[in-house]
C-alpha cells in the first residue's frame, strides 16, 4: 500500500487519479480547498496550494502526483511546503511543444511558446523547468487531449449534446484534421507503472499512438448516442473555436517510449479503444451533465452559421 498525495482531487484528472489509487487499496490524500464534494475513501488535506504554511510538514508520502501545477510558482510553493516524499510526478501538457517544430513531437523536441496555447503552454514549460531544477529525478508526463468519465471540458460532451438534440454538426473544413487522445484510465495505469518500476527516463509523452480525424471522432460520438450525423462543412476556420471544441491545430506526439516501457515491464497493456472510451464518457455524462463547463457553441452556430 502506497501513501499518495494528489493535488486537487475534486475535478476530472485529479479526481479520477485519486479514485483509481483508492480502488487499488492505496492510502490517498487529496489537497484542495474543500469547495466541492470529496471522493469516497480519500483523506482530505484542506488547503490552498498558494498558502500552505506548515500543514504538510507532518506527512511523508511515497508519491506526490501533482495535477494542479500550472506555473513555476505553483511548483516552488508545493516543494517548499513538503516535508518528505519519495517520488514526484507532474502532469504537464503537450502544450509545451512549439507548433513549428517537426512532428510527431518527441520528448527530445525543444520546449517553447506555442501560438495556439499561449500563456498556458509557456507556464507549463516553466513549471517543468522549476521542477527539474529542484528535483532532477521527478517524472514529467505530457499528454495530448485527455478524455473519459469525469471530463468537465466541453469536448465529447458537446458532440453528445448535438446528437441528443438531433442537430446537424458543423464540421471545420473537410473534417480531416487529426486529433490525438489519451483515456484518463490509461494515464492512471501509466502512473502506476512509473511508481512501481521507477524507469531511468523521466520525461514521457503519453497518449494513444493512433490518431483520429475530427470527422471520425464526431461520427463515433453520434454512433454511441444512437444517432446518424449530418455534417455541414464550414470552410472558414478563423472562428473555429466559436463553434467547435478544438483549435484549428493538428499535432501528434511520439509515444513510442511510453509503449516500450509498458512492454518492458510485461504489463498486459493495451490502451483503451477510442469507441470504448467515448462510450464510458457518454454513460457518465448522462447522469452528470451538470459537472461539465458548457460553452456557447450552439448560440454561435444559430446566430452565425445557420
């Protein structure tokens, strides 16, 4: 049984991670402001990571899984407050890769500003740098788009809503733009492998090695709802984020090192098929639609694209 600290613990990635390790029998502490419902079985450390004081001094953790670090300051403040831990895993982002670099992005691709991700990507890059400077043996994971149950971002949920309302789907361009996803369960499984095997490599791209076109992704979502999609192609991509869940930006990651590690440790590893993962997302969404932060895509479509 491991003693694990998860920063956050009440929304999507951090909540799913906490519940995953609870289900494995680990002792899971979550650190948040206690403004949302806590998952069953967690041990709450009620605190704001920007004002921690001495609250963490009494603990020693086998692992810290930092999901809520968005800046270098976030990392430094947590490291200053911790008394002891064995492993530190930062959930970073593929937004640290500049859009102009050669794809697929590998772990060796230099980090830099990405015009699509702006400050978010720059701050994630600086958070990584701060962690590497102080904890060289920390692990950094860079996922593409995460999805699955508990996802509070209006991505697959938007498509489900379109299908449920029998709406036509306004598709950017010809629909061939590619997306790369990673199911939240597979992220947890990979974290588990790292904690159990402590690989020599410390930065990993993580994701499903297979990419999918936005057309196919939408078709799968409609199929899961039990509907047939009727597309309307929108040729002007300048306003894409006003009516669609993703930027007009196609990128993908080289995740071969992730797959190699899973094979090396003889894990029975196969990432969740996209259809199965989206089906799980829909089953969760049917009963938890209020947890998703909806965007005014329908208003824009009705006022500008009809």
